[in-house]
């Protein structure tokens, strides 16, 4: 029999990339919707950012439970359910008229839908299908968030500006339905379903007996209990809180409105985020490659430290010329979520077979930080009239996180033996 030229794990990774791309594109949409909704309905900035804070919080808090639910019900079922929630939530939002409808659809329904297709999905798929190139694969899957911005944001901003904001949510709804089709056709649960071994594994290994998972909530909280006892967990969760605060919550939510405050058109601002996505795709993939070869703690030290300096520089760039803003876009883009591959690597080393669920809680901390910045940034903008103070504080927190990560134990590689 001829040997397959493409290992099926790469096809599964491709479907996962598409799912995460659609989810990321939908998560980035509120940055485009914020000003049009305020203009049409007369809402204040706090009214448009509060649902987004709920969205980001649920996105993170669903992660640990998503890992446990994947173990019990399967990755494919959860992917399809999540994408259907995204399709329904975005589609119905075209007819919303009040802030409570915005909160229900974009805060709760879409928050849960994106939460079940968070970075935890990428970590679970990578650990199940790959024995080699894990850092590279998790880097590529993490970079799907950047690619989602690249694909969606300029087009969504153009539709919101030239047509109306309803077209943006209809487009994202259609994209989610396309993702459902791909998941149904191509997704497989585990390598044996495709008649292959995990990528990089040369000999069959006896599957470890696993108890039936009757209560995913017990599994999820069991992972949290394990993490609570570890200093490494608190260092990882604390630094990842700052990561979420400084990326999804602050730049992802507020960069477009901040640009518009300084006279930069919405489409131009959205294009900046898209270009940032290009460089994030490069930076995060390269970070995954590096995490297979270098000390992940030192990588995180440089990522957080340089990100902090770039955020302190941002207010100057916004008040300066196009060249300064271009430097920020390139520099920050390369560092956007390059933190994920080394964080996953350190979590695997520290927690072994339980790393999937524990990383879910670390990822939850990331999104709680994002929720804090999404609402807090809007609140402070309302009070102070600008984002300058917010950007500087976020930069200082990033530099502080750079010091935290050096205190994580180096540890040794642990074989992640889990069915996730």
C-alpha cells in the first residue's frame, strides 16, 4: 500500500485553523461595530464595551470546561456546536435595537461560542495528533487569530462604512456556517480514526485506560485545584492575564476607536490591525519554532518586555506621523500572541497529562485580563477623554510580567499522555 504523502494530522490541523480563524474574525468584529453602534443608537462607550467584557470573560472561562467536554463528547461535536452558536449569535444581531440584546448576543451567546473554540482547542488537537513539531503546530494554530483579523477586518470595516454594520454580522454568520461544513466533513477525533499514528510516532503504543468522564465540571475544577497548589500556575496565569489585557482586551478592542480619536479613518485603522495580523502570523509561527529549541521562560521575558515598551510608545505614535504608527504596527504585530507557544510548552512541562485542563484555566486568566481592559479601557476613556493613560499602564504591567516569567521553574519535558 502506498504511503500517504500528507499525514492526516495536518488536515485536522487545517480544519482547526479554519475554525479558530472564523472564531477570531468574529471576536475582532466588535472593534469595527463599536463606533457605528454608538452613532446609530446613541450608546456610550461603556455601553458598547460592557458586553465585550462579558464576551472576553466567557471566552476564557469556557476554556477549561471545553477541554473536559472534548474529552467526554469529542472535539468534532464541540466544534460544530460552537460554530452554530456563532452563526446564530451574529446573524440575529442584525436586528438588535437595545443594549440588552447586544449583551445577550455578543456577550453571552458569542462569548460561549468563541470560548469553546479558544486556544484550548488548538492545544488539545496538537497534543492528540502530534508527537513532533508541537511547538510549530501550536504556533500556527495560535496565529489563526491574526489571520482572522487579516481576512475579516478590512472587509468588515469597508462594509460598516460604505453600506451598513448589519452586513458585517451577516458575513461573519455565513463564515461560521462554512466552518460547520468543513468540521462535519473532515474532522476526526483521534489518529486511529484516520488509520494513522500521531505525527512523529513510529510505533503503536498501548492506549492508557481512562475512566469514564461523567462530570466535565469535576474534571475542570480538578485541574483548577491542581493549579492552585503550584507556584508555576500562578506565574503563568498572572503573566497571561497581562497578555490578554494588552492584546485582545486593549489593542483588539480599542485601537480602532483610539485611531479615530486621532483623525485616522476607521477603514485605515482596521487595515492597520489587519497588517498587524500578518506580522503576528509570522511572529507566532516563528515563536512556535523557537519554543521547540529555546528556553520558553527567556522567550516570554523578551516578548512581554518588548511589548511593554511598544505600548508606552503608542500614544506618541498616534500623535506623530504615519511612519511612527507603521513601526508600532510591525513591532507589536510580531509580538501580539507570540506568548502562547512558550506558555503551552511550560504548562506541558509543569503539569504533564493534566496540562490540557490546567492550560484551560491559564487561558481563562488571559481572557479575564482581556475583559478587564475591554471594559476598563472604555470606562477610563469616558472619564479621561483619551487612551493615553490606559496604554502607558498596560505597558508597565507588561514589563512587570517579564520579570514574573523568569521565576517559573525550567522543568523537564513531560510526555503529554492524554486523549485530548
